[in-house]
């Protein structure tokens, strides 16, 4: 266990507040770009596809958001599409 439930709750509250105050995704993707490897970024995009397809449907706004994040993380379009197709096929 990396931290207590109380610390996790504080982190979650802080994250929710920052998201609420944010005007763009850049401040979040900048942190990811500076600390994630390319493979970790691909894994993150795949996780976002899993969330987007969790109801077995892909809303155009969900797809747009995943695409924007992938672009900001400099994930190649071919990797973005392979990830999307892999998750779509598993639904």
C-alpha cells in the first residue's frame, strides 16, 4: 500500500478540483509527457479506449476526447488506431 485511504481521498479531492478549474488538457498531458515512456502513454490510451467502450458503444465525444489526448501525448496515429481496434474487438 503506497498511501492510506485518507491520503487517497485527499489526492482525489485535489484532482477533482484541478480538473474543475482547468481550461485545457495541456497542463495534465504536459506532466504525463515528462514522466511517461512511449509505451506507458500507449497503455494510457488503451485504458481510455476501455473506458470509452465500457458500455459497448462509442460516443463521438468520447472518441474525440481520446483522440485529443493521444495527440497531446504524441502517440502515433497508427498506434492510436491499433489500440482502438484491439479494444473494440474485445467488446
